[in-house]
C-alpha cells in the first residue's frame, strides 16, 4: 500500500520541525567554528607575536630591520583583531559565559561607536533567566535589527529594550529612520522570515512595523517554558 500523502497541516508541522533542526545545527556549527578559530588560529597568532617580540629584541640597531619588524608586528595585530571579529560574528561567547545583559550591552555600544549612531540599551536590573535557545534567537534578532538600521533606515539613533518577566521575555529595537519598507513588512526579507519562524518555533512572535512617531520597530516576544513540577 503506498504511503499516504501528508495533508497541509502535517506538511507544515514537518517543515517547522525541519527548520528547527537546521537552525539548531547551524548555531552549533557556528559555535564550533568560532571555537576552532579561537583555539587554533588565535593561539598560533599569539605565539607568533611573542616570537616576533623576542626576535626584535635581538635585532641589530639598523633602522630598516627594526622598521620591517614593526610593520610585521602591526600586521599581526591586524590579523589578530580580524580573527577576533570573525569569531564574534560567528558566535558571541559572552552570551553563554556572561549573559544577555553583558552581550547585548557591548554589542549595542560597539554598534554605536562603529557607525557613529546614538545607540542606547535599556536592560532589566537582574539578569534575564531563559533557555539558551531563547537567548540565541534574541541575539540574532538584535543583530538583524541593528543591521537593518544601517542598511535601510537612515537612522541617527536606535533604542534597544529588553523586558523580562515571569512569563515572557521581549526585545524591542526601535530607530528614528525612514521606517520599514512595504516589502519588509510583508515578510519578504529572508533574514526576518527565518527569525520569525525561529521565534514561532519557540511559541513566540516577531513583528516589524512603522512607529507612529516615525522610524521602525522590531519586536520579538518569547514565552518562557512552564516549569515542570517535581514528581
């Protein structure tokens, strides 16, 4: 007897389950690659810097040789910094080891400094308590929201707000730019579509809308899992 053709609801459930698996695998691969860059390449570059320092100390006083050594040292420092930035883009270890408050605050501060935009971050007094997958989705939403600010909005300031309570955690990214384009609100941007589905898989929502006072507002709300009572 041939297999039954799944109905629309079953197919949608299968696709949602597949998306959750792919997203989780993608996060794990990015995390593993960032660790490899840190443990292997980062350690090797640090060792090269130390060896170059020892070599420079034994160079003869001729200025051309010392100038060349200085150029090599500066190049190594540039490579180390680029490696650090690549690691950070792949996976933000501070989210795991230091929590949402530190990771989000530093990301917003660095964003404002890099793009010369007034960037403010409002966080709860206490560290939010939520599952790791919730924190990862919120971080990806924040990254996407800040990326949209520079790419599309023409904003001069952005506010990032995290609200945390017993039932849910909410992230809001608001800017004073031109507001979202119609195609963005219609969910045609693949980055937003993927994040919306990831939020949905956790029982939450992701919305992008124009603010009444101008600019755009990206909001992600994720419910917290209900604790299972002890047997």
